[in-house]
């Protein structure tokens, strides 16, 4: 059974690398140095982890996944597949450290749509799970790692994760890849969030299938059009952004 799970995990990583998250992974691996640290915030089933592990053979990968069974799965599967530089932490990243409710869509223990934001799952049957939240600033306060990149997929909790990461962002100026969708937001718009990151001396782009579109050209009415069933799966719907430190020439 574990052999099958290992093969499925590695296959998922290959699909991410060569199809589903091809551009995102290319941006990350091109930017990272072999001895740097990279953060996978909202790792879910670990699609990015094989590529990130290979990108920093002399560095570290920290995968944060608050869904308990998924965190346990990632810990086991990384050990079996010998991703020895990957550390899995069963925490939700946020702007405060506390016990929080994680809303998981459906009856199962895991879902790619799990969120600390109840609005994300408001129209669905959910399972509530108590989890521990942390701030990345506190987590890395006494660690001397060169953080080269951060990938965020936190279903509407992006701004609070960023608020809890300001110190490491200012200290290390990592490349930031962030999924951000208006349908998941409560008190912020996508434009407000991406402009906030840009204000930290970053150049932001929307990742489309053909090119990187400057943040100034992002229009949620066009690029995140909420029309039709499962509109988020349509080929003209884009929800991932990349932010380059200003000193870096793209």
C-alpha cells in the first residue's frame, strides 16, 4: 500500500511540475539557490514538494499543512520517498498564534478547499477541525535560514499570513507565489492584497497561461470572472500571482 501511495505522490509531483503548476514551479526553482530555505504554506497533498526538495538540495523545505491527517501523510510520504530536507509542520499560518477552527468542505477529514475563513465553505456542508495557528515571524524568529521563496495557497487567508510574515519578508525578500481569489475574500479585495505586497518593494504579476501580466493590468472582472458553473476551472480564470523583489530583474 505504501509503495502505491509513494508512486501516486511522485506522479502528483510530476503533474504539477510539467502541467498543473508548471509556470509556478519554474519560477520557484529558477529563483532558488541550492542552499536556501523555501516555505510551502498550505502544502495539501504535497504537489510542490518533490520539485522544491530538488531545487534546494543543500537547503530546507518547510511544508505547513493544518489538516491533521494530511500533515501525517506528508510526514510519512516524505520519509518513504527520501525527501530528507523536507520538514512538515501541522500548523495553520496566520497573523496570530492561537487555537483556531479549520473549516473542511464535505464529510471527509481532508479537502483542498479547507480554510480558516468560514466564507470559503459557507455554501457547503463542512467538518470543523480545531488546529493550532502560528505566525511565520515567530516560527522563524530564532532560526538562521536564508528564506528564498514562499508559496501560499491558504484559501482566503492570504492577507493574514502575510501580516504574520512581515519580518521575514523584509529581512529575506523571498520570491512570493500566492493564490488569491475574490470569491474567498471577506474584508479585502484581491487588488488590495496584491497592492499591499507590492508596497513591500515587490513587483507583482498575474500568472496566465501565456505570460506574466503586470499587476497594474489585473482586472478581477476579466481575469476572475464569476460566470457559469465551476467558473474557477475555466481556461480564462487566473488566481496565482508572483511577486519579485524589486532588486531582481525579471
